[in-house]
């Protein structure tokens, strides 16, 4: 088994733990492992050659790794050093037990839907993005709402007057969409979730679309509007630009050792004992 262990370059303990994991893997030939920063372009170029990615970090690190690995169908094992940890499978205290099981092949693969997001200006495709959480079309720095004409499968839905519109996967339903008052979807679903941000005299209910639906959002604004992809890419939008979103052909794959019902127990833990809030004390 060939393993690449990614660490978060801005978390000091991340690199040290990544090195420890890699050393343990290498002590069990024929398995091999090496470490790299998640921001290392050369290492990312060799992802396709791996059998497993281990990511030492938080949910943001897992999102980045998910986009890297999905086209190559490589599973990811996440070791949580973040605040919330919805995506990682392993806590630092039990990494050895879980890693031993994974190296023996004693794990299952959880597949999660991703989105293909396209930025169009008139008839020209400017760029495309793969996202695991969500795409957000929203206002820029000025506190003025934008008009967002929204079309589903070629049929007009509505024009939102709002701070923005979240277009989320089931994975993203526990992220920004949850903060905006949206429903929680189990990760195995393949449905797109729409929820407006601070709508003004507009539809204020979340909408779950049928599997396979396509969303087209046209942004109208006399000031700055933006497209955000997984909260890690921000693209300026001009008046009349379109954002087209559909289910990606790629799936993010996570190595799991917990029972398949883990999602609900973990969810309740995070909703009732928010680790992010605890760190503010």
C-alpha cells in the first residue's frame, strides 16, 4: 500500500503527527508512506499514484484533499486537528488503532456527492470548479442584496433578493447551509440543497432538489457580487454572469471504520457540545 500523508502547514502539531503516522506505516513493509504539506504542488501532482491519502487537519483540509483525490477514486482517512471535525474519521488519541485496521483492509468506503460548478459570462465558460461542500453566489463587501434569478432544469424557479444563495451538497448541509437555517441531509444522498442567505421579501425556505437536477443562477447587481467555491476560492461576478451547478461525475471517497450509522451520533455530539465554541473560552 502506498500512502501519502498530508499535513496542514499552519498547524504546528500537524506535521509532527504526520511524520509519526508515516514512520509507523513504513515499519510495516511492503507498505510505504511519505509526508507533504497540503499546499505542496509537487506532492499534489503525485496523488494519482497513491492507494490511500491520510490528511492530518480539520474539515477544510479534508475538503481540499477530497477535491484532489476524487478524480482518481482514492480514499481518504482524516485525522482531526480542527475545531468541528464533521469529516475526519480519527481523533489524535486513537490514530494507531484505526490506522492498524485500515492497513489490514478492515474498513469501508463512504462515497459523497460533489458538485460541478461553472462560471459563464454570456456564452463563454470562464472557469469550472469541483466542490464538496457548496457553491455560494452572494454580495460582495457592500451590505446590499443581489438579485439571483434561479432556474432548475431549464424551468424558472424564482428570483431571490438576498445576501446570497447557497447551493450545497448533503455534506455541505452541515456547514454554511446549516448556519443559514437549512435542513441536515445524510451524506449518502445525492441531492442539491438550495437556501437563501438573509432573503428580503423572497422565498425563505430551503429547497431540496431531485437527484440529477441542474441549477442555473444569474446574478444581477449594480455593485460587486462573488462566487465562492467551498469557501476556499472567491471569484468576482459581473452583472449578468451565470453560475451553473450540477452533480459532478466524481465522488469523494472516505475510509471509515465506524459503524455506518456514525453520522447521526457524531452529529448530535457536535450540535450539543460544539468544540469550536469551547475553544473561545
